[in-house]
């Protein structure tokens, strides 16, 4: 009965590789988000989708591309990974203002 | 962009103590939310506030939406060891697009040795 789930939990990869993180929510929410949390624990929004439509696209390198096949799923694909991409990535969903977060994916780029 | 100043950045608690933390902004917010993050987990919503002056409790937690709409505070009463974690305030600025939240830098709550 997990509300917001992400896979994988941990991802270790080398510079230059392409990787994807998947997110699913079973809360029936229309809006989903991707956040990046850096080593200082600062949370920064990257993208937001409402009913499969992109509505927030912060200043994020083009190497990051979100994809929402349906309103319950929001995946994040990252091309040409760089060392600075190492962080914890959180997916979240919301019916309105209250956002519910997934458990996070810790990405380590070596 | 919008900034939320959260203080203190860290604090030590002793079991049974009451602790407080706050969040301030230079601009008006529509909504204030408080989250707690445990190590290795995602932030969990504790309390949501929607009206200026609103005071809301969730167990031993109490939060208030400041009258000026530029601040909020969270109080934890009779703290216990499992209160340790990072507490984040988040707010929705007046004209934010798409339910966008701005997060504070977090208050790290630690146990006194």
C-alpha cells in the first residue's frame, strides 16, 4: 500500500552513462514532481507535471528529461551523467499544495 | 528566487524538553507546510497551514501560520528520542506556478549527548 514509490533506491554508475529513475503514486493525485536534495540536504524542485503535462521546469540541464506516461507515473531520465549529478532524487505527488514524497533514490556518479 | 530562512539550523534536545523552530520569508506566502525527514527516507508531511493566524496541532507538534503571512513556527512539546531528524518548512508563494513549494534549509534536531 505504498503511496509514492521510486526505483531504484540506490544507483551507482560511471560518468557519461545514461540512467533512469522511476516513480509511481497510487494516491490518485494529478500532480507529480521531481526534487534534487544535495549533500547539505537542501531540497530543490526540478520538474512538475500535472496530468501528464509539464508545468514546472526549473533551470535544469537538458541532460535531465522527465517523462510522464500517465498521471500515476513520472520517470526521470538522465543522459551523460556527471559527478555533480550525485545527490538524492525525490519524487512527490500532490492533490493541491500538500506534497507527499517517495523514499528517494541515492544516485552516486563515479 | 524566493528564499525561506529557517532557524535554528541545528539544535540539541533533551528528552522531555519543548523545542521551537521557525521559518521566515521576505514575501507573503499562501500556505505553510512542515515536514520531517528521517535518515535515508523522504520528507513526511507533519502539518499544513492555510490561513494567517491559524494554529494547528498534530499530537505533540503545534504549528502556526504567522499573521503577516511571512513566517511560521513549529513547536515540539515533551520531546522524545524519535523526534531526531531534519525538519523542513515549505511555503507556497503568492504567485507561484503549479503548486510550487519553496523549502527552507532545514533544522537538524539532534539528541544531547
